[in-house]
């Protein structure tokens, strides 16, 4: 009966082919699980982070991050964000939900993704933060609430200095849903200076949100 295993395996590989590149380091060795080679999986475990400090400003009540930015974490973010590797959202969201354990007990009413301007949304074909938020919300049995809209097509934050990032986001977000009295989880891929998170939290607070907690796949902040 052993001879039956080979055709069955070939059929599985045809339907779900093993990818040629590791999404963490780009190695052509491929991978078997979570889109990463074994070396990257080991490195990922070293970068585990968990509960962290919220960005300065007093607008965010708590924060959690799956990993410290760098290595395979940076590779995962890059492929999700710029190469439409939407399949990465599932393992990334799992890590994010795990990071929330450091903040529990945590009472929440909904999950809000950081929005993308419609021009950039067309260019990239989807909002990576919304994909992460959708999966996080499903894991937590909470609704995803698209409460914010990006009303200004701002320059990419990654290209700016810390000071420029703050001014770049002034009046960039508008509230489009009623969030009065709600306890919200704000979701993004990476927190660098906290400027984006604070700008979103400000809009949510102005709309009457009772609390805002930040959840990101990775933290790259240098403002602490």
C-alpha cells in the first residue's frame, strides 16, 4: 500500500504547492510551515515580544506587539505589504492574538484597522492592516469596525524622519462610524514612532471611544 502515498502526495503538491522562497529571508530552500524556513522559524522565536509600552501621547491605553522588528519579521511584513502575499495574514494574526495575552483581562467591543488612502489601496490591491484586523477579530470573536478613513494621501511614513512623521499625519484620518463609548483594538502591521497610531487614536477619542488599545505584528520604535 506504500505505493499509494506518492500519487497522493503529488496531488497535494499540485493543489497546495510548496513555495520556492521563504517569506522571511528569501531562501530558495522553501518551507513547510507558516511560509518560513526552519532557520527563520528559530529566529522568529528569538524575536517574540508580547505586551509593550503604548506610544507617548496618552491617547492609547495599552499596547501589544508580536515581535521585535527585523530579520524574518521584516520579511513577512514586506511581502504582505508590498507583494500582496495575503496568505501571510493568517500566521501573522495568530502571533498578534498571542501577544494580547500579556494585557488580559482585556474587555473590547471591536477591532479597528488603520485605514489606507484610496489611491494607495488601488496601487497595492488591498489594505494589509485590514486583513490582519479581520483575522484578529475572528480569533477574538469580535466585529471588525472600519471606523476610520484616511482622507489625505500622505507621504509614506517609512521615508520620513521621526519629526516629519508627526506633522505628516495631521488631520489625515476622519471618523466614519459611531464609536461612542466603545472599547477598541487598533490594528496595524508595524509601530515605528507611534505617529500613525496616535493620529488614529485621536480621531477615535474625538468620536467618544472609551478606550483604545494598540496591537501590531511588530514594534520598531526608537522613542522609548
